[in-house]
C-alpha cells in the first residue's frame, strides 16, 4: 500500500530531474585546476572526470601544423625549453616540441599537479582522444589581429582547422570558437557544417547582435560576468546557445545555472560535475 502511494511521487521526481535542461561541462584547457593546461594529461583527466566537452586553444607553427597552446609565444611561466624564439608561428613543430609544459606548476592553481615531460600537443594528438568517449571538442582559433604575422590569413587558418577536424571525422563533435569574428566568418565559408561560437569580453552587449557579427554563429560565449537571465532568455528565443567562460566557484556556477545557460566552461570540470550532481542536475 505504501509503495502504491509513493511510487507515483518517485516517478514524478525522476521525470522532473530527467526533463531538467542538461548543463554541459566544458573542461577549460583540459582541467588546469589540477593538471598543466592544454596538455594531454589535462585532457585525459577531464575525460576521466566525465567532462562533456574538452576546451582547447589553437595556434599554427611555421610549417603549418596546428598545435594546442594558449599564447602566441610559448609561455615561460608554465613551460621550460631551449630559450630563444618563442613565437609559435616562427617555430617548426620540431622546435615547439622541445618545450616541456608539464614540469612547472602554475602558481595560480595551488592544486595543480605537474606532469614532467608533457609537451605542447598537436591538434591531431588531442583529436585522437575521441575514441575514449562521446565527449565533444571546443577548439578556440587564437589570433592577434594587430599582429597578422602570428597566424595564417583567415581563409588558410580556417581551411587548416577544417581539414584536421574532417580528417578525424569529428564534424558532429566539434565546436570552433574565437574572439576574432573574421575567423568565424571564414570558417563558415570553408566548412559550413561546423558549429561556431562567438567568444566575447567587453562592455555588455546583446547576445543576438554578437551572433550576427560573427556570421550568425549559433553559440554565444560571453565572459561569465556578462550573463543575465534576461540576456540568456533573449538568446534562447533567437535559437542561440549561451556558453559562459570561465567560472570556477560554486557561487558563480549557481548564478549561471539560475540564468539558464546551456554549458559552462570551467578550469575545474570535476568540481562542477560534482556540484551539478549534488543539485540533482546531472
């Protein structure tokens, strides 16, 4: 008798949880809270933690190889190597691979555990992780528009990126994001099948306007401080997704959850996953 009364309630609760919008967890540069950023160990940790998306940064070497690093110049705060030239666009892949980006602990992340010998990976090496799960990739095409010598022309850059994604047959599992809307527009011309995200930091803007400027990008990715429930609602009404970056605390996660975002980019994917589970949202 008790079971007959409680079963409908339990089923109703389960249906509410199942119908709640799923907030995807994106591991920023892998999981730099606990592993050296943009390294294979960081991406492997994020996969094991259950991240839905691996977020990473892209530059192009002198011999036109796509490599995963945040800065246009190899960052000596987190990498050590032979010295000399550090601009990735002026180095060959062989020269880039001489740098160790796993031995130095990032002082901004006290929980980070070094992984000595971890090199700057190629995009190919990161995409080769795809068979380990059903997660997606969020690839940021980095650029310095004021210094065009640091990256290929937009069309070439877009073509190289699209070719790498197609080589791994990951068109349906990849998002390409950028602050440089010219790159996103070039990518739309070269590979219209790829989903694009407009990254933004600055004064508050209407998210639908940002999408249009970025060549009708279906995803808008603002700094978390720019997210409000009203802006998210307007974006959703226009058929857009909202993916803020980079939120690392429970307080910020709760604010973004309440605003109704579709995904959260975080340096601590395991922490966010645990937080969502505790709220019955995962």
